[in-house]
């Protein structure tokens, strides 16, 4: 399935999108190779000098424990997010006879909420603990859902379907707007704990576990809801209570993660840079300009501005068509929902298998190179939908292959989109950079969805198929600024090609 990148899964929803890991120390790759999640002592070294984001006094064992706790946090957070969002929440609103506009608000609210991320970064950078800041943000944002649980299970007669719809949307709004204040701080916390050279591998395994959790949990919860002894609405209330419990448990694992003081982190990073470079920098204000007149650091960072140009354009181009592929299958092709669910399962399975592969490659080459190469494939994918129909070849071969292709390629986009942000953001401004990027992505994505819905109604210009073709063109154009983005310790496209061929020769 051709979907937009998810946020990094964590205590925030993210997509990313958006997590896992238990007490085991290895994971098995699709090829059967054992891959260390918590690398042995000789493998995991705290980064030296400019790469070190945590105190050098923190032991390797403490870092390993933090990574285990982070992935377990992500597993339970994924369970919560799957229930308090996605298809299960959409189905709940459908059961309440919500209007298409009300159902559509579920996808727009999270993107609009990203506008608050710069404010969250500002507040988080003035705190003295990433742990306590995230706890005070995500704890209340999840407890909001307790109101809906009580309304469904204890006061079903007092809340009519229309009132439940409005209450649900209000909780979604409050939960996502409050949660947006913590997203940048959470990503900054992980960036400080995960050594730079292990980011691709670690987040690949972490996201794979999230995909596996998603693949297993959603069908199970769907069966529970549909077979609940009362009705589907009561069933969702019971499952939501389980999801809230999982969300609270996920926060408990953060107590086992090494805390980071943003003030100490910023001071250490600035001190390291001043020691390494005694020459004047381009950040020095011109003569006659007061320091208060200097634009914010991110606004002076032309490399980051090029990344924003790519990220904003990409999110607009992707969301121009991404929300409408399922609509095309269910409405235009009139396929059964069980068949569409099967396609989505194939996509999720391909995503799960490829995440570790892309993570290992990202560590050996660069996220930017992978985003460019795989981005071209993702950009051309919507064009491949133009030849689909209701014939047997399309239903049993072409559409399944498209979903497998989409799942495998989007695994790279999701992983490397998060990792490249860690590579272009300076340590002492990470939260601000992450928040600005999320805000740009949110606005661009919401605008793309809105424009796409409007253009899809013009059947004279191809309707949804015309929209898919336009999305492909805009995706290719959006990739151009990424060519000029510099990633710390990144490799060129030529170097990545050599790495690919050398890996095949070794095998």
C-alpha cells in the first residue's frame, strides 16, 4: 500500500508512525542471521567528542538497558496507538453513523497538531529532564481516553451516537494537541541515547517490532470488537480500556532509560564545538548587528532549509494521493473489504521484513542516498496503479505485487526520514529542528490531503487515476532538493552503489 511516512513510534503516536525490544539480546534477520539488539560491550561504545550526546560517565550497560526499555515502551505504545487511532477508531465512528467529514477529521487533526511542536521544543529545551517532561505530556494525553471509556461502558444511555462522535473528536483533538508538545523532546531523547553508527540498525529493529505488533494486534482487536457480546460499540470501549492500560505500561518503561538534561546536553555540545574549532564561524553576527537581531539558528542553516524544502514538498506530494488508494479499491473497483485487508497485510509483512535490511544498509551508506534511490521507486508507484482493474490478473497478481512493493519501499522511507533528521540537526538545537520539520510536514500533509480530495472530484481530468499520476510527478520534483542536502557522516550515491556491490560480493 502506498502510504505516507509514519512518525517514529514511541510515546507519541508515529507514526513512526511513530518500537520494541525485550530482554533478549539478539534478533533474527529475514536471512537467519543473528543481529545484536543490545550489542556486546566491545561493540557498543559511547560516541566520542562531537558525537557524544550523553555524559561519558554513563556506562555501556546503562545505554543497553535504555535501548531495551525504549523498544518495550514502543511495543506497548504501538498497541495503544492502534486502538486509539487507525482503522479501529475509524470503524468505531462508522458504527456511530458519523458523517464522512467527521471521519475525515481523524486524519487531519494529527497533522494540524504538529503546528504545536515548535512550542513543545521551546518548552522542552528549558526543562531539566527529558523523562519527566515526556511523562507530564504523554501521561495526561493518554488519560483523556478514560473519559470515552467511561462514557461507552458506564453511561451508554446518557450518550447518544451523535454525542459520542463529538466526544471522540474532542478527545482526539486534545490528545494529539497535547502529545504534539512532547514529540520533539522524545526524539531528542532517543537521539542522545542511540550511538550514531547504530541508529539505522537499532531503529530498523525497533520499527520492525512495531510493525510486527501492528500486524498481530489489529486483527485480534478487530475480531474481539466484532464478536463482543453486546455490540461493536461496547466492544471498542472494552478494547480501548486495554489499550489505555498498555499506554500507561509503556510510560513505565521510561523509568529504566537514562535521563538527559537538555541544559547539560546543550552546554556539553557547545563546549565540544568551541574546543574543536577556534576559527570564526558563519554563525558570528555581522558587525553592527546585535545578537538579538540574529535569526534563529535553524533559519540560518541552509542545509536544514533545503531539507525542509524536500520534506514539505514530499509530504504534500505523498498525501495528495495516499489517503485515496483504499477508496479507489473499495469504491471505484468495488472490491470486498476482506480482500483489501489482505492487501494491507501483504504490505505490512513486506514492511516488516525489509526494515532490518534497510537499517543495516543505512548504517553502511547514508540515509540521504537511500531516500533518493528508493524515493524514485516510491514516486513512480502511483503510476503503476493506472493499469489496475477488476480482472483476475489485477486482483490476484498486480495489486498484491503493488502492495508488497509499497510495503518494502516505504520501510526505507519511514526509517531514513527519521534518521536523516538526526543527521542534519545539531545536538544543541535538536528539539527545535525536529519540531520545525514536524510542523512543516504536518501543514504540507494536511494541505496535500485537502487538495487531493478536491481534485479527485474532477472526473473530467481523470478522477482518482489522474490524481495518482499528478502525485507521481510532484514526488519526483520533491526529491530534487534532497540531492543538495548534506548528512553528517553520509555517503554519496556512488559510494552507496559500491557498498551494495561489495556486500553482494561478500555473500
